[in-house]
């Protein structure tokens, strides 16, 4: 199990081999590689995620510990129309291969649908422009009850001062409704320079209106909870886990007579 | 030192010699041992725990006296044992050979207290395991939630008293602990270990753990002589400092942190790193001796060093004061005695002795946000 530490979400448009060396040096023990699907563009298909073992033959060790970094795969769906959500409802084989699924709603109605009915782990909050809608308590509380976390990005705040204002104002308006619960702060870093250490990100959470404990949880405990939420999608109600095990041929033959016996006795 | 979220500093002024009468006379040539009796006994209580770094600074000193040099050289080795399963520390052979005879110290190496499982063995025979929620639920041993865990408990502390009378080889307690650590959830760590025995013969840690990868390591010792160092003027009976006369304890603490971290104190206009200056009033000393010892240092050796530093003023010296700073490990599960230590944004737990020429002393203790106030 992951030693609860920071989860940094990393956009990969072109994956370079050198990238995995930076997060473990900063102290992150898990990283999620993100793949974005924007339904506005035509012909978007969900492709199979590339397994981390193929991308990085040997994972680096987290600085200060002797464990290797954990790499997860994540899918972000940018939805601006209710019909886009149909993809999540269908049991597409490729979607189930991702560890974490996030949705980025663009309208208030979609935000409501994402919080109340959609089977996702994260709901992304827009930080690059003024929010087109206000947050309301019922959908936010329902999302908290369902175990869905709200994601805030910090990299746009590093890049541009206007986006910094929007990030802080959007974050504060979210905090007023959700009271600091169920928040995950992540980067959307495409370059190593846009990464910040986990304790620095936890400090940034204080600017967003989180308390000290909530800010640290936003980069550690809440990320672990999101991962577990994603894992429950691969199990039955989060209780039963099925693992494919190769069956031997002789087992099948011996099973058959036992069934026949039971029938005759009954 | 560096600013943390909440840093508590405590000052304890004191006299290093016993005062037989109410009107205390300052007698600078008292023999060392009599002076230290009272306060060091008190200090042994606070001084427990695992120490990572010891530094001392002596102004107006170019060469270290021989007796101090030999005390430092006598610091002793510590051991790094790789991939040691923790049930070996619960085995009765280990307890009889090391824990019951002398003081045995062990701490997990390269584990972070706020993320990973950590273990520590204290010299009083208590094995402390600080485990995360998943490990606690899988392990099945009784513990209590961590004090710094918040509403949703994510960390638990399990304390096992190895010297307890009820912990003998055939007892239920011992069998349960051994089963949990050996079969239910085998935990394996790299350990830093040290053993202080008062002359008793027997096997050493090196021979006991010869089957595992054990390495003997020496603490890293660096000496440096600082030239033209501005030092604050201090009055031993004046903790708050008087303007134009002496510096306060907080100013000394900040200045000492700057000197030990080799921050330049001249506030050059071309420097963008620091604008810190030595607090006023200060005197520029021609030379000062700084020694830093880094490693796994046990409190018994630190007390010997402290005793020798107190004896430094046995002969007339130019310096008015000297300091000894001891840092604990940031990732240790315990800080003072057995009080729990956590890592919020910083895990500092350190104490600083300032010893004056007249054998008065100041004791400053600093802890991080997730720490107990020292008693």
C-alpha cells in the first residue's frame, strides 16, 4: 500500500524518459500520468493506457526513503455537453484500465451531474478563468458523501499572474461551500520546472483557505483515498476483489464427477 | 534556526554549581564534578532520545584542548543494519544480550515519520512502532492513535515493553507479538543501532547481526576555525537583553543558527541570500572554534562532552561563553523521553546549552509543530 504521500498529476503529451526523476527527488511517493480527452474536438477515442512498466523500465527511489515511486494512470474527461457523459456510463473496456478517472465539467448542470451520478474519482475545478457558475451546497455535499474529491491545480498559478487570481478566488469560493473537505491539490505540470515540493504545495493550500491539517491532507491522505476509490471500481462494491487465476485442465475433470454425485444424492 | 509553522522555544537559566547558602557567591574554580551533579542529573531526563547532530562553538579559541579532542575521538561507532526484520529485536536472545545489559538504541533509517512505518528502540527497553492505518489493521497489535492524526486517524503508535516481567519467552504477550511481527505482517527496515554498555563483557552488535548486512560507521566530525566572527555580548542573568548592553536569548538563537549553517553575517549589498546581521551589541572575535559531529550519537556521550565543555572554564579563558547544540532526528517517533514526535512541515527537535564563564548556563529547547512541550 502506498505510504500516504503526495499525488502529483502530470500531463503527458510527449513522455520523455527523464521526467520520472524529478518527482521522487522532491519527495513524492506516487505520481499519476494524465491523459486528457476533450469532447469538443472530433473523433476522440479513449485509448488504452500505456502501462508504467513500459514507459519507465526502472522506477527511481523516493528521496529520503528506500521505496520506489508508484506510477498510476489517470484519465480526464472534459465535458461540455450531457451527451459526453454517456461514455462513462457505458462499460467501455479501455476506461476500466485507468486507475483514476476525473471529469472536468464546464457548466453548472454538468457539475451537478458529476457530483451526484457519475462514477468518477475526481471533479476538476476550473482555475484558469472566472467560474461560469456558483457552487451550491447540495451537489457538493452529495459528492463528499459519495467519496468524490475536488481537484485544484497550482501550475497555472505559477505560469501567469491573472490565472493566479482566478485560482485563489475559485478555490476560496469552493472552500466556503465544502469547508475544506475532500480537496486534492495537484499540478498539471508538463515540464519539471513547474513542479513544486509536497510541503510547498501544502503551504499553498493555506492561501486557498484550508487549515494546516487539511492542506497537508490535500497532498497526502486525500490522494490515497482517491486511489482507493479508483480501486473500488475494479471490485464488487469495494468488498470483493476478483483476480484472474490460470485454471488447470485436471481440475475441471475432477469437478465434473462431484457435481454429478451431488445431483444423484439430491 | 529556520522558521517553522510554530516554533516553541523555552529558556531555562540556571547555575551549574550547587548553592549552599541563599546569597550565592560565584566561585569560578569549583571542581567540575561537584558543579554538574545537580543539573546533569536533571539533564539526563531531557537528554534521552536519538541525536543526529552535535555542534559546539567556542569563541576566542584557536586550538581545541587535548581533553576535548580525546572525548570527541571517543564518541564511538554506530551500526547500520540493512533489511533487519523487526521480530529479531523482540527475540529473547537479543533482549538478554543487549537490552537488559546497558542501553541499546535503534532507529529505522530512511523512513519518514509522516508517511512510512517507523520503529525505534529506547534504552529503557521500549520498542515503539509508529505505523500507518493499513499496517496497524493488518498487524493486529494493540496501540493507540497518534496525537497528531486529526479526526480521521491515519497513524497509530504501538509500544511494546521488552523488559516487562510479563514478556518472558512463554508468555501469551510475547507469543502474540512474535506472531504478529513474524507471520501476520513481517516488517523489515534498515536500522541505525548503537549500544552503550558499562563495561560488561559479551557479544557486540557486530557479531550478533553478522548474518545480516551490518556496517560499522563513524560519526562524521568536522572542525573549523572561524576568523573575525562578530559574536553577541551576553549577560548570564539577563535573558531579555538590555539595549546597548547585552543581547536577548532569541537573538542569540538566531545568530547561532546562522553561524552553524554558514550564513554570511556581513549583509553585503551584492548578496541576495541573506540580509541577516549579528545582533547589537557585539564584539568581533579574532577566532572561534566550531566543531560539528553528525551521525547516530547516544546521549551518554553527549553528557561526557558537556562535562568536558564545562571544565573548559576551569582555566582562565578569553571567551565569556560557549555553546553546545544538539539536534534530534527529524523522523524519530519520539522526542523528549517518550513523548511522541511528528513531522508537520518540519521535524526539528533540538536543544542548545549556553555555558558562561561563571558557570551559569542557559538551556534553549526548540520543537516543531507536532511535538510536545518539553517538561
